[in-house]
C-alpha cells in the first residue's frame, strides 16, 4: 500500500507539473502575443478605397497621369454672382452686438458692397494661377494640387519636398504668402541652414477644385492614403508634412500610416483626444503646482482659467461643428445657394479664430489681419466650385464615430515632430500632453502672436519655425 500510494503521489505530482507547464506556456504565449501585437499597432493599415461614382470598375488601370490645370471664370459666372449679391436680404442688427451673435449684419452689408462693386474676381483668378496647378485621378476622384519648385537652388543646398495641407473653412490659397518664403528663403531674408523647399499644396477632396467623394465614409485616413499616393506619383519616397486644422489630422494620419516615408511632421494645431485620470490630475494640479505635472508658466497662462478657455470659449466657437458633424446638408444647401450667407458663415471664423478679442469689434477685426480681397478670394473658391456642402460633410465622416474606435485612436506618432503653438489658437496643447501621442517631439515653439490660420496670418513666423524644425531633423 505504501508503494502504491507513492506511485499515485508521483503520478499526481507529474500531472500537476504538466498542468503548471501548460499554464505557464499559455500565459507566456499570451504575453508574447500581446507584446508583439502592441508593436504592430504602431501603424495604421493603408488599405484602399474607391470614391468615384457608382461601382469600382473591375478592369482597367486608373489613369495616373498628372494633368496641368488652370482656374478659369466667365461672364456668366460673375453676372450670376452679382445678381445674387444685389438681391440679398439682411437681418436688422442688434445695437452694440459687435460679433457676439455671429457676423455683424451692418458690417456684412459693407463687405457685400465691396464684393459687388470693387472686388475683381478676374484679377484674383490671375493671382491664383501664378503658381502651377495640376490634377490627377486617385481612387476614382480628381485631386487638385499646386506644386511650386524653387526657381534657384544655391550650391550645396538640399531641396526638401514639403506637403502642406489646409483645413476648413480654408483652402490651398492659405499658403500663397508662405510659399515664396519656403521656396526662395534667401530672397526674403530667411537663411536657415541649407534648406530650400519645393511645396505641394493639395485641396482636400470635396474642397475647392478637388472632386468631392461620391461615396459615404470619406475620412482623414482615406485622405491620408490619397495624399501618400499623390506624393508617390510625384516621385517622392520621403517628404516632410505640415498642417493645421484638418490638415493636422490628415498629416498625423499620414505619419501613422507610412512613417518610413515621412521625414518629419510639423503642426500648428495638435489633436490630443485621450482623456482619463492622468489628464484630470494634470488639469487639477496644473494651476497650483504646474512643475509637478510638467506644465510651464506659459502653458498655465494659455490654459487657465480652464473652464472658461477649454469649455465655455470652445462651446461658443464650435456650434458649426455640431451641425456639420450631424446634418451638414441641411445648412449647407442654404450656403450653397446664397453667396452672402456663405461669406458670413466662412468669414465669421476668420474673425474669432484669428483673435478671440475680435468678438468685441463691429467689423470682427477682419481687416486688421487680412485684406477683403484675400478673404473674398477664399470664399470664392468655395462659391465657384459649389464645394461648401461636401466640405462640411467631412465633419460628419470624421466626428460621428466613437473616437476610441477609429483606426488611429491608439496609434502613436513616432516620426520627428515639430509643434508651433500659436497663442490665439482655439485650444492650447502643452508639450507634456502632446507627448502622449507624439513620441518624438524635436521642437515645440510658443509662438509670439497669431491664431488658427497661421500660414495666412503669420507666414514669416510659421516659415521660420518650419525651417528651424527641418534643420534640426536633418542634423539628427
């Protein structure tokens, strides 16, 4: 019996050993799988898409030719615009309202009078055509872009390709003042190292002269893939990216999708959607002991009082977003029919997004930073292309989903990143918060002045910061 019990005890211990070994292998295997899958989650799947009308053709390769493009106008187009401007109806203004209720009705009449009687669209078309325009077909839709090369390359200087992406309610025209600073820096007193750029500015599909998607679901990831294909088609294997507003999200997605192609990413607006206990503690302690949570004095100045700057002011400026992220076509059809409504809707953003204090001015401070010719040229790009509705739909395609479930939600950005934080931007993102997503921040600059439309408003400041960033990346 003693021998039998020993044998049973031995068998039992063997079984336990096997079970423990199997369990250990299982746990170990799961741990290895988790670690490996965590590594894999560093890029977004590139995938593919079709945004043309109807079904994707089963046979035949897409036309990959790059076609010269020219903006044109006609007497009929201008006469139709003038007729609509002449027939505009205006709401009576509230006394002392300034821009607190939106675009001031009295000032709107002055803008429309200038638009009808002094603004010369034919002249502005010539201004728009001063840079080379092109179109190419990608995933079933025609993509518009301008491509500007330096006219002169000093000996020993490297030419860096730079893709610059606009946002809403902007356009490729936002970059017209910064392009010569980047392509001919010496001529404009910007001798930053050895860097000269050739600049590519595409129109987001559905904006301006890029064809609107015909299918639902066109988001920033689809845009990122299309712009990578564009750069590849232009012969670039590696390039720099720059963006603000939607351009920031699109270029961020490009860096998440093909990091091997992105030499560096420069942003003038940072999207950081991750919240949680850590952020809550940072917000609570930041006003009192900022050094403890990694905030600087300038972060504190720009972020607090927190409720006022990050909730109240943001709610005041984001009413449009709720409409466009839910039912863009309803409001859009009115804007597409009325140039006056379109101008009020777009130009109101160029007021308070440039400087929050412009809310208190009867003219919205619009002409203190821009000329009416510049502002109306941007409006005309939306008007003549009937693209306001398709541009507004971009919000629904991107915001109506659970942000935690999107493909880019848990993917970091590992490419060298430069951030230019302008003081009048809608929200301020401290470097310590940006580092949660952007793992390789090379430069972070507190810009001395400027707001949301950085390239349009402060081209020299932005150009200097881009050059400073690229110079640092090239030295790595």
